[in-house]
C-alpha cells in the first residue's frame, strides 16, 4: 500500500508535448500544487503502436514518476489512457486519473447532443475506448470517429498553424463529416489542442457554424480535483508561482522551445531521464 503525502507533487505524463495542454488546465484548477511532467519524447508517437507496447510504455513512465514520490498520476494521453489505465492502476495505490472517462462525462453532461465526432490517434480510435466510455457515462449519442495521425508530428514540431496544418485539418474534418454533420467534436488526443486554431477554422468552413469542441484538459482537471479531495491529498501550500518540473526521455531543447510557445512562458530547466527499455 502506498502512503502518499499531500505535499508531494502530482505526476503527469504524455508521449511528448501534447500533455502540456492538460497540464495547463491542471495548473489553473490547482494553483497550490506542484507538478512533475514527463514527456516520453524518445518513444513518441504512441498512437501508432500496439496496445501491449503502449501499456508497457505507460507502466515504465508511471514507475519513474512514482519513484520520484508522485502522490497522484494523470495519464495526460488518450492513447495511454485507452491501453494503459488498468496496468498503471494495478501498480500503485495512489489515485490515477485518465483523460477518456472525464471527457466522456463532459459529453454526457451537455444536453441536446445527438451526434458527436471523436478525433483521435489510430490506436485510440481502434480501441473503441470512447464509444465504451460514452456508454458508461450514459451519453446516448451517435459517434463518428476519425484518426488524425499527422496532427501529432505537426504538434511535436511546432507546425500548429499555416497552410500545411490547414490542409491536413481540412482533409481529416472532411472525412469526419462525410457521414453527416456533428453537434460537437471531442479532441480525443492531447496533442490536438495545439492545432485548435486550424481545427476550429476547418469546422467552421465545412459546417458553416461554430461547433463546440471538447478537450481533455478541463475534464481531467475536474476529475483530479475530485480524486484529491476524496483521498485528502490536496496540498496545503499557499497558492504561488506554478511549480513544475519537466522531464523528457529525449531532446530537452526541442521540448523547451515548443513547450514555451504553448505554455506562454519559460518552462525552465528540462531534465533528461531514461525509462524502461524500448
Ligand atoms: N497525445 C497522445 C494522445 O492523447 C498521443 C499522441 C501520440 O503519441 O501518438 O493520444
């Protein structure tokens, strides 16, 4: 049994920079907490790998964060949530929050949605994790899913707006809408909010109206607040400057450039760490 301590940091992980979109929401919701963010940049993308490989990667990364004393874990990656949630939960007694269940609860709480689109990695779409989670959450909606694999390298390389991501977004959104219009779109990959401007513009061009877009971050933040309250693990530190330590498995300098642009401020030192064998 793990004895977590309220002053310990919260571990957050993703395959790369995408989880920063979740981290931003967690930091806004929990300004008194310390965070330990790990981007598995040596092994990104997760979305094209097999379920067993992604589950093993998630276990390796969770072990690093737990060894550094994390009092709770947030799997800030939909693919790792789809394939690794149970394996990570089985390794620890600390609360583990994923991004798929909370996003499905967000959809279920919105009235009047008849048909929704889910954009995700190939792995997340093939796993059917969203249709299952939406059913569990009691959302009676039709679901159209679309894998968008090129969004991940575009986000990792900082190609978040301009003609190339615009054309890619138009192609994916066009395929999503080919079977009919949608009332809302779930960004079922934490990298995709980095391309939000192009995704929103493409939806507007192709639907002729604004469509609500649901991201993983705010939903995961609500689930984490609930989990910390339920386990009495909220930090008593006074609210202050956000304290986050960044770890990556490759290219700290590249992570720092994209991270700074995305978080709108210096990310500070980025430490290189090794995780389990590739
Ligand atoms: N950001 C991740 C997700 O939410 C994975 C992207 C990738 O590594 O393919 O699924």
